[in-house]
C-alpha cells in the first residue's frame, strides 16, 4: 500500500507558476516539479474542496493551469469531525482568523488519516513553532497528525533512503 499525501494549494501554485526570479522561490518551484515528476507516483494523492477553491482564485489563466494539474486527484470529504478539529487547531495554536483554511487543510488530512501534508505555507502550517501543537491537538482527538512537510523534504527523504 502506498503512503498517502494531501496537497495544500501552495504546492499546486508552485508546481504550475512561471519560475520566479527570486532564487529561493525558484528553488522551491524546481523541487516541487521534481517531486511531482519523479516521486508522486509513489503516493496516493488527495486534495479537498478548500484546495479546489484556493486554486480557482486569481488570474483565470493561472487558475486553469492549477485546476488542470489536480483534476484527477481524489477530493476528500469535509465532515463534522473536520470542522471540530479545525476549530480546535485554530484555538490551540492561536492562529489568526485568516488562517482558518490552513487549519481546515490540517484537519482534513488528519481526519482522513493521510500520512503527509505537503505545503509551502511556513507561516501557519509548516511552522516549526506550532507543528508540535498540531500533533498534540490531533492526539487529543484520537487522531494522528499528518507529517507536515514540503515537497523538497519528501524529495530529500526519497534519496536518503
């Protein structure tokens, strides 16, 4: 059985955008594309309605590219358990209201027992100062928090063995 991965919308944006002139962002984009092209088949990949909404926003041409990239991925359902866990994540990590969708991404992945949550959102999701809080809140809800990481982290891991 393959490990499972939930793609947060920043990953899809990095995958489909023109390569940035910022060398750090360009490196993240290249790592995302490399993971997508070389490693994604090793995973069962999922998204949620929240990802669909986020990738549909903005420039219509860019949104179409993002939607095309994920059109065949499975959409995980949003349940009352997802909503309850998201509220607990918001409160426990003291996330600002603008991070509500970020907490929903984590909650969807945790409730559906996804192994990895891939993101480039280091402010409210892949944040070293709050990831342990997410783990504790998930455990308090009898759930395992997905491993929150970037595509680059998984790409590196695949080569380290």
